[in-house]
């Protein structure tokens, strides 16, 4: 019998909602990568920079995010990401999808 790798399933589930989490974080305030990672980590969503950068670039290319460079008192300038109006519209849609998805899972689990 094949062994089920629960960690792998968990990782796939987390990866699937990471873009949603990024938009949610940036909807509250503009942030640079370390701050985004820190907020994800505080919420027990562990992500490394190497995973985050491609997602941020993709979201920027899709018009969901923009960025600006800001001088830092500690080291080089930081790239701050901000959610765009298009990003807010997508986030609103994803909020609805999330609510529906939780209902579906609850229905399945509680039957």
C-alpha cells in the first residue's frame, strides 16, 4: 500500500492559497518582502523568499500589484509592493470564493 505524504498535501494546499494571502496582506498596507514573509510567518504560513518573489512578479505582471523603491535607514532601498484597484477587485472575488469553499468543505465534512 502506498504511503500518504500529508506534508506534501499540506504544502500543495498552502501553495494554492498563497497568492490570496499576499493580496490580503497588501490590502491592509504596502509592504516589502521581509514584512510580507514576517506576516505570513506570524500566521504560521511559512514561506521563503525564493517562493515569494516569483509570485509577486506574476501578480505585478497581471496588474494586481505595483511597487515603488523607498530609501531605508538600514541598508539599501526597499521595494514596497502595493495592491492595485484590479488587485482589490480580484481579492474581493477571492474572498467570495474562499467563503464558498469553506461552506463546501463544511458541508462535506459534516454530512
